[in-house]
């Protein structure tokens, strides 16, 4: 297994010579270290097989079922994300982090490409360590220690399969998040799930969250053009991601696993 980082240190490509070794204990340590360091790992054309995808996912940790997207019959902790040729909207088409409405959001996400458009359908990631550094001094000082309410309803309220209890889920998390294995601070925004900054009016919250998102989505980015069999893992604690919806009339079919969970915390002194 050869890991080649991108020039700016955000994102890396993993060359797999023996994919059976991917789910070994040794690989688990290497992948966790690489995820912490590079945040996004691309495994080019490694597998389209469900079982192998599940084994890679479980190498990274315990799988978490999704509250609103049904799991597969063969493995209910893995679900399919599909945009049919006649669908207008796609899944995850705005900048976001996954599951921020949970008390303990998923730590890692794994995505597998099964069928992809001839052109389009790329995924973008944005580094939230870089975003925290790029935030204006005024905003950084003003918002340090603030918490944000993240709610499921704005995104999943219309899901027919979602029970009222699940749709009503919300959690408060710090806007600045300490990532202990990196010993660094990341911004923690969840896109449309981020509803309000504690202590501010609705209009103030909305304005500031929009301003933060502008920085969060542009400070440092990585883009991947999918091919069938590609698998990508990313650190959900310290990245935002977005699936481009630029392939009208074409099918895009993926599998996703949500892995592990961690309570967002700040300040760092409380963890040391």
C-alpha cells in the first residue's frame, strides 16, 4: 500500500497492490494515521464489490446506520446514493458535513462509485483546519467558544421514511472543534443543518453562518472525478464536502458507509 499525498497536503492517493491486505490490523493503523494527516484518501478503482467495501469500512471502525436512508438488504449499515437520469436534484449537493445533528456525529465517511456519468458528478472537499486559520481575526475572536445548533429537519424533514423522533433531532456543537489526534482546531459547520449560533438573533446567525461558509468552502479544496470502483474515505470531523449536480440525464450510483463517532469538543484544555 503506497500513499502519495497531494502537493498542498490535503488529500492523498492510496495505491493498493494487494486489496486483501486492506482489512488487516496493520492497514487499519496506516489508514487511520493517513486519514488524520491528509483528511481525504482516494483508492482508485479498487473494488465495486459490496462485501469488500464493507470490510474496508469496518477496518476503519464501527458502522453507523443512517437515520433517513434505508440500508441495503445485504448490509443494513451501508446505503446506496442514487441519482437517476430523470432526477433533478442530487443527494448532498450543498457544502456540508454528515450527521452533525447527532450528539456524536460520524468520524469517517466511506464512499464507493458503482456507476458514474460520462462527465460530471465530481465531489469536492474543503479543509476546515485551513478554514479556521483563514477566518478573519474579528470573527475568530468574536466566535471562539460559541456553539451552533445543528438540526436534521431542514435537510431530512421531507423524507417519507423518517420518523418524527428522528426528524426532530438536533444537537449543539462548538463552532471551533478540537481534533485531538491532530492537536489542531477546525471549523465545524454543517451547511444547511447549521441553524443558529447561540446568543445571536436569527438574522445575525444566518448572516454570520453564510460568511463563515464562504471561508470554509474556499480556503483549501480537493476535487475528485469518479470512476467505477473508486473508493474514497474522508475525515468528517475536519472537512466539508459537496457532490456536484452537473450531469443531467445520466445515472450516478454510489454506496456510502458512516463510520465511528466522536463528540465535538472545545477548548483543547478540556481534553488534555
